[in-house]
């Protein structure tokens, strides 16, 4: 069954009737790995050793058209927690606090972590454990955050939403695990055409596949915990990678090798099991989808569209988008639009090579070897494209005929009509609605706007009153997240006046992303 046969299934809201006809919301478990493109057996990779995820694919709907907007973690995680394009909000730089430790993204007023809406709807939300959102995680975002956070701690009468982050496939693990036993022989690795055939490249790719095998086992351990529990029968399970990669010309890039990621979703009643969804989707769609599946209204400031769930018609994307900017110490500026066949890339810095000598990536033996081959003049024309100092201002790739994106068609007259169409869509669908500011802005401009006069803005203090034994917050604001805790316990969302015991210390906090939070305390 292909995605076109899943139109009816995309309307699914998997809930069941509980006691007295009440609707029972589904639990949702999300398992996220790091830095992999679809290097899995279930995605047709003949080298990968991923038996557990391959089995999971038989129980799931496997997406082949899921893309991030940038092939690196922190900007991607901004989109994954807000449902917004990172370039739109000045969050497209790899850790905006790299040069200024106090810097944070300041999105438009009212933008919140989508998990806050889940909590308000009654979900117990846990994150184990990575945040890396381009801002400090508000206490309003999670019931539990950290290495000990687990859905098992959710009260039995509450549905849970839980994220687990698996770090074993991170880019750094290629050099960290370089001497560990391999699950894949370097001789069996299939090299893409943009790599030279040398021992360092083959070995590091084998390490990458071996890290994926390790992650595959970690995924199964988490899945088994759920399957052995009494929560399994009402839990949706989602798996994806936080960006593509992790090897050179993958991570950080707008090619499919950097932006296309695996995504699978398993419904507890088996809906769509073993099928493929080939619709185009993006990371901004994941929060919208999770909210829809949970039966939670999607805020207007979320820029994604739901893939499943809800009661309205599911919007199918015609295009997905991408943008790159600063990665660590290297600055580049490119943006892209892709339909189901063609990828168009606009390069705003054609005066430099597409390859940037990122110091962090140069820890990788294969990256150093590729530079050595370049300097020795041993790379062929395709392998030199990435390093060419005369980068083009436009690129057009046929992703069907050229899945490795190595043949630039932008100057081929046979594709002139395609180029014009993609240029127009790039401006109308991507730049005008979301990135007019990004095109002209630098990182310093976004930081300036977030801190007028060089000072980070501060939330006003909560006005807390106690009347007739009830604690009430008087000056509530829609653009603030409001939480409270009693005697230093767990932070809870404030939704209505509450009645604590005499002698208890009450703390109330106002938070807004990018602002300094404000807290007041009262003791009854």
C-alpha cells in the first residue's frame, strides 16, 4: 500500500472508548536517533545491519519523504520542539550561544514548546534527555527532563508522551568508536560517487554502519520495555533521526544525503502496518502531527501540517524547504526547495567553496583523507565538485535520476522550464512567507533584535495573591508560560487557582522563550 492508498488512514485519530464512554487518549512514545540518513535495511540499504528497525518497519508506516530544514542538530531541534522553521526565527545557526553564551533565540510572542499544550491537555510529558533547542528548556515544557525521565513514572490515569534520544549514531562516534568491533566489513561498503575509494573512507563508513547496528539494539531495548508493559496496547510509537548524515557531504548539507531522514510510525491497532507513505513532509510537521494524534488543538503559530490525526483534511505538501547558515566557525548561506523529483538550491555565497573546513568534522579520518586526496590532485571531477572554489549560485538536481545529487542541471537548456518553475516556487513558497528577513540578516542582526540595547528582555513578575486559602495568579499573559511548584517539588502548569496546605512554600514562574524568567514565592 502506497501513500495514495493511505488518504483515509491519514484521517485516523487512534482513540478508544474508556469507562462511561469517555475517550481514552493514546500514549505516544518517540525514539530519536542522531545524525543518520535512511541507512537502514528497511529503507533498501543492502549494507545496513538493522534487524530490529527492519522488524519495526513491518509493524509501521514507513515514510520515504521526511526532511529536516537543515542538516544539523540544534536548528533541527528548534523546529522539532516549536513546529516552526528555524530560519524564520533566527534559529538556523549551529548553537547560537557558540560565541555568546547568553544568546538565545527569541521567537514571536506566544511561541511555546508544543509539549506544553500536551501537558495542558492532560499528558504526562518526559524527555530523556537532550534538549539543544537554541534556548533553555522552560520548566513548562516537561513533567520530567533528564537522564532519569521515563514514561513509567506517569500516573496510571494519565496518558504519556515520552521522548528518548539515542546518541550512539552521532557524528562524533565515528572517531570515538573507530577501534571498536565492526558489524559491517569495510570491503562490503558501497561508496557514493562523491567519495574516493580509500581505506579511511571505507573504514569510517563501516564504523557508521556499526554505530547504527548498536543504535538498533538500543531502540529495541526501549521498544521491549513498552511492549512488556500494560501501556503497549494504547501507545503510538514513532522513530526518526534528528538530521541526516553523519559522514561528509551528508550532515550540514542541503543534498538529500543531509536533509532526508528515516521516519516510521506504528499505530497500536496495526493501521497501515508494513506500508509506505511517500508524501513529502518536514520536521515542522512532527509537532503538528503529535498534537493532532493526541486530540490537541494545533496553535496558529505552528508552521507545520499534521500527517495523521485530527478531524480536518490532511494537507499534502508539494514542496519541502531547507536553509544553511553558520556551522560552528564556518559561515555559509544557502537555501533550497524540493518537490517529489527536483531539488533547487540558491547559493548566497558563491565566492567560496561549498565545502567548509569545519574543525569538528576534521576529527574524522575519512574527512582528512579526502582533503589529502584533493591536495594531491587524485579526486575525479565528481569528487571535486564539493571542494570546487568556484561554487555556482544555483543548483538543480533530478533526485530520481541522480539520487546522489552530483549532476547540476541549472545550466542545461533541456531543464530551463523546470528551473524557472523551481525558482518561482522558491521565492513564492519559501522566501517570501518565511525568510525575507533571513536573506538579508546576519546572526548578529537576529541577536540584536532579541536583545534591544544589548540587554535580554525580562518577564514581568507574577502577581500572586492568596484569598480564602486559594493561590491565584492575577496577571496572566498568553505569551507567557506559567508554572508553579510547592515546597521545591515538580513544576506544574498553572491552569486555575489551587489550594495548598498551610506552611507550604509556593513558587510561581513566568517564562517566555528568549526572555529571562521571573519568579515569586509566597508561604501560606
